[in-house]
C-alpha cells in the first residue's frame, strides 16, 4: 500500500537518510526502532509528507506523493494520513470534540456529520464525558486518546505515530498500545510507530531497526499480539457509513461551507 523507494535526505553535510526502501501493507502495525539520531523521525516525516526527501519516492496506492504540489499535498495528507505525536499537539483553545472535528471540517465534511463521527470516535476512546474539556483539562492519557481520535477522523490509510506513548505512565501507555492493536483488528487500520518502547515494538507485526540513516533489519514478529478483550468494540468504517448515509444527504444540502471556513481560519490563528 505504501512504497518507499531509495529515500535520501541530508541536512547540510549531515546525511540523515542514506537510501531507505520499505513497503508497508494495509492492516500492518509496523514499529521503527533504533538509537537516537538514527533518522526515525526524519523518515516518518517524509512518509507523512511533512518533510521532503532529497531524492527517492513515497507512493500511496500507486500515487507518488513526492510529485504533488504543496496544496495538493496538504489535501492528500489531511485525507489519507493521521498523525500522533509524542506530545499530543492538540489545539489548546478548542474542546476535545472540536479538536477531533477540525480535520474532518477541513476535508469538507459537513459539520453535523463531522460532529457525529467525532463523537463516535470519542466514545470509542472512552472519552464521551470529556468532549467539552479543553486539552489543559485532560490527563496525558486522555489527551493522547483525543489525538488518536483526531488522527482517525478522516479514516486515513495510515496512522503515523512518533513516540506516541513517550510521555505516558505505564497504565496509560498500556491502554494506548491496546487501542492501536484493537483498531488494527477491528478496522484493519495500518500503523507505523516510531518507538523507544521495547514492549510495544515486540507486540507489533513487524519491527524495522534503523541505524545511521539505514535500515539494518526488518523483522516480522513470529506471533502477532493478542488484543486484550476488554477494549471497547470498534464499529467498522463500513457500518459507520451505513448509519450516516441518511443524514449525509440532508447535510449535503445545507453544506456548512461557512462553518468550515470559520473553523479553518480560527485554527490557523490558533496554530
Ligand atoms: N531540521 C534539521 N536540521 C538539521 N539536522 C537535523 C534536522 N532534523 C534532524 N536533524 C538531525 O538528523 C539526525 C536524525 O534525526 P531524527 O530526528 O530523525 O532522529 P531520531 O532517530 O528520530 O532520534 P530520536 O530517537 O532522538 O528521536 C540527527 O542527527 C538530527 O540532529
Ligand atoms: Mg525522533
């Protein structure tokens, strides 16, 4: 699904990526590990089109995104890629619900539908009673789960996560990891996760070891992890769409283009 071919990247005279080749299949949870400075974040940012490689290609379902203009790239990223960072990076002025809705509004989803989807995801994360809280009023684990809901709102091809549990305590860390595997099992969600956490890496389907800008090993885990059974049941995207089909028609008519523009403007001002 995602093909990375001969990616090279330097910062000045520092060669950070020295020709990375990697293929990621749909529904895989892939971890990227390696010492500090190995180029893990740089690679993830290039896969996610947040940074450009000096050479090489990144192809999503046959489309070479390294060739897209900045504007098309921003649109592609919004629709196809979800990001989760070490520090949630939620917008402080907005509630949990609004933070989750914003990427959907930017993608042109009518407000009512965006809200329904966001509420559904917050519920899935066990956060329905925190919907109106701003990030400062949420715990670290809650913020990260809001960030995961936000990453999922446009039903992305892949979620790219850079040390997503790096700032969490053991309990929240375990919960977040279970959530990833649950989303993989129930939705077929693809993840690429950069992590220093060996427990998480050991649970993923495949672990890529990087050192000095190169992949040194790419190992499939002998056994996929069992997802803990006490996680909330995840509704499949198809089921969700069926439920939303009726309201979608009405929403199209009252298309809240204005709302969308307002939110985007507010977001830009806040960001
Ligand atoms: N914008 C930049 N300008 C100059 N050098 C950079 C830049 N971004 C990263 N580097 C350098 O590139 C190298 C790889 O950085 P990267 O952030 O990809 O490492 P990493 O594997 O994610 O490390 P860590 O585990 O510490 O997060 C480092 O030596 C870093 O200093
Ligand atoms: Mg890093």
